[in-house]
C-alpha cells in the first residue's frame, strides 16, 4: 500500500494542530517508550509538516504527529524504573495497517509505553548485600561484634535503665550493630546462640530487601535518600525509646500507676530489629510497587499472591519469637509512621520520586485525550500523583490513601507484638509446694516477718489492720507445705504501750493468729528507731532459725495480691540470683527481707553509722538497711548487684501523718498500691 503524500495529510490538520505544532516536540520524559519493542520500530525520525490523528480509515497506516505541549519551566517527569535507559524517540507514531498483526485495540494509542516495562533482574544475595547501606551495616556489625567478644564493651543488652541511670550512651549507639554471642550478652538479651545468629542473618537480609525496593521508589537519587532516611530513623528510634522508658516508668510510676509499665525501662535490644519495623511501615506506603516472587506472566497456584512485602513482615516478626521487644518495635512503628507521612507529603510535592507538578498553562494547550491518557499512564506508575489543577477532594483522597496503606500494617504488627509480649511476660504464681521444696527445706522456717510497732501520735494504732492483711494470706490447714514454715513476730521495746496490749488480747482468740503470730516485748521507753531495729533484729534473728528475716512496719499492710507477689519475688530471687542478700518489696524501712545472716550484719551497720556521725546527724536507719542490701557499705560489700525488688510497691502506707520517728508527714496519696518501686530502673538492681 502506498502511503498518502504529506500534502494529503496536511489537508486534514485542524487549527488546534497548527497551534500545537508551533511548540517544541514532545520529549522522552513525556513518552519514554521502549524502543527495543519491535511493535514500535516504525517510529519515524522526523516530519516536516505536522498533523493530527487520521480522521478516516482510508489513511490507516500513515504516520501522524502527536500533539505536543509547550515546554514548561519544570519538565514533566514520569517515575523511572530500573530498566536501562532508552534512546530518544521521535514524535511520529505508526498507527498500523488493517489486516496486519499489531497492537490490540485496547493498547493502540498515542502512548506506546503503556506496556509495563520489563521486570528488573532477580537480585542475588551478593547483589543485595553489596548495596551501600547494607554493606556499611554489615561491616559495622562484623567490627562491633568482634569487639563485643572481648566481654568489655558492651557488657549488657541496651535498655533505658542502662542509659538513663548508668549513662551508657556509647553502648546505645553501638547496639544496632552487635550480634550477642558471649554468655553475658546472650543472658541479658534473653536469647540463645543459635537464635541470635539466625536473627542476625534474617535481619541483614531484610534490610537488604528494603534497600533494594525503596531505593527504586526514591528514583533519581534513591541511594542517598535511603541512606539518610535509615540513619536518621535509627537516631530517632533510639532517642524515642529512652523517652518512652522515662515517661512510662519514672514519670508516671509514682502518680499515675495505670500508666506505669516496668518493662518500658528494662526491655533491651541488640541488633537491627526496631529499625526494620520502621522501614516496614515506610514500605507499606507503596503496596503496589512490591514485586511478587513469581516471574512475569506466571500465575500463582493459590488465590494469594505472595509479595516481597509479605516476606519482609515475616522476617520482622521473627524477632519477637525468642523474646519480647514490644517497646523497641513500638518505637520503630511510631517513627516509621511519621516518616511515611513525610515521604507521602514530599512525593505529592514532586520530590523523592514523586511526580513534578504540571502548570495550568500546559493543561490548556494539551488536547483532552492526550492529557487524560498521560494522567492515566502516570497514575499506574506513580504511587501518589499530585498536580496543581487537581481539586481539593483529590488531594485529600491522596492523604487518606497514605493512611489507608500504613495504618493496617501498624495495627496488624502491633497486635502481634502485644500478643507475643503477653506470652513472654506471663508469670504464673509460685505454689507453696514449689517454694517449700526449692528454698532450704531443711531449715525450720522459710520466712519470719518482724512487725515493728511503737506508740504513735494521738494514740493511733494500725496493728490490727496491718496484721489482718498478713493473716488473710496464711494457710489455714496443716496440709499446706508452708503451714509450719512462715510466722510473724510483733515486736516492741516499749513497756507502756496500750495499743500493743489490746492487739495481743484480740488475736489471742483467733486460732490462725495463735498458730502464726508471736508477741515479743523488750522493756524500754525511748523513741529511738535505730535502737529499736538493732534490738529487734538481734532478738528475733538469734532466736528463730529462718532462711529470711523480714523487717516490716505496722502501718504498711499488704495490697490485694501483694502477699503472693512477694512470694513470687522471693522465688524468682532464689532462681535467678542465687547469691542474693535479700528482697525489697516496700519502701522506707518496711518490706526489707534479708537473709538471716545478712540481717544480723546489718544490725552492726546500724550501730556503726551512729558512731561515724555527730549526734543527731547519722544516716537514717531505714536508709542504712537499704544501703546494706545494695552493697554500698563495707560490711555488706558482698551484696553489691544482688538486690532483687518487686516492680511495684506491694504494701500501702497508712500512717502518713502519724510517724513514730519524725515530726513531718506525707501526702495521704503517697506510697500506695501499684506505685513504682523506688529502686525500679536502677541498673544494679534486679527487678522481677
């Protein structure tokens, strides 16, 4: 067939075509077809007289000029792919010839690059770890892990407790690049050697997959953007983790018990896991850009298409299998959310791989079908398109679309994290039989509690209320293994104390009290708490053969469930810190539970503190006892680093304004049930 002459084509030009012909020809950034496709091999290099699309079938097969908009100050750009760049093309499109095999009618348009670009080559493991960020992280991980094998740095898994109390900021900065291999690090990280190595490998692979995907998303300068984003998010996540540990432990633990979470201070991390959760949220912003694991043209055998995103979710969630990292991973999710919203905004503004805005002047010059086809094509290639002339409702829809992509991922991952956290942190109550058989069953008494009491202001007496909270938890029957191994000694060194006499008379009529309560009185009348404690410890400690000797005050009854939690803490101390000197479950001078030999040593410490200072200025006796358990006195130096405490106060304070040893009082709401234990968070203390 002979093609029509140029004059026949020019006769069909429209006025609009003549106007558009005066502008420059369309650029490769507008069309960017794949010239290697044989279907489009008939593109002409140029034409002298422009024209519009053929108006009748009689000239099908002729070449025609695509209407071209004028050049704008900012070139209109389509999102690029990792496919090799194609050479510039002309503005002539071969429409085709009747009866000749060619393009399907649905694909026969002005834009030959409607065909999806060829998929990028399947990445290999070597190509993945050779990417800039992954390679840098791998090198740092090898170096820091070798340093950690020396056992000096770091000496513990990184947590807010170590950072806020011990200023271990270098260890915090190094923590993402350390694989725990030494026994000390494995114990603090609560993981095994095999699982530690497996998680390190899977996390490195996950980082490489994130870099491979997101670098393409941030086209143009993807490696630089991804690098800056990763290391900035690392810093933000580490900072946010310390902030959350402070807020939900120290800041709220004393005034808002409902917002107190002890794990927020102690949950530690070594490795990349928290930062991968942040990248997971960022990747959720591009759900349609993640290639499936199937080759182009293949069909999966199931209804579900397994995408790389799904694999990366699994790789991230592997980190919560051996232990809980809900606070670290939660910090990553928060930072990832704000990073995703920032990226979405930047891409709508035409940055970071987003589409550059098109001016209204360009729209007016373009023919409607050319313009609409361009928009439809770019919608398929761009995740969040935006133009100046789009209505406000469409702009708003793009913002909601970003939330619709990100929030389900966060919700699903957070739900999984909380569920695993409950599984890992659940701790059943220790049974009486287990406690009796585990801790020196040959010793007659497992626990002897010394209830210190003295006359108070205005004759106020708390003995009965406090003692009732103890006896409610004592066994009633002889079949209980602890029936004969726990007791209370109500001690006073006041000869004239009516409240003591009334309480002793009242409990003499109660069978459980006759079995478990002893009454000891030393003559005296001096109000001296130090002498009172020394006398009680030596009198009871010498007379009773008991594993533990607890010092309690008569205005600190047990909270609901506090007694069982105290037994749980004692058992945990025996199992996790075998050489511990004692347990602390209260505050001030109440709730101090010593090993009997340590309690006798502490009585000498009380006397020594009184001799070392001028009269009237010694260390308060309750502080002296606490210092002994902390190992901060030479008499008790072997106790350093062995104190075990409960997470919260297991006793509440009644005598806020009736102190027997000082003139000042306390707020009635201070030191109540559920309050954070004063020692919770200290790196030298084991909080159970």
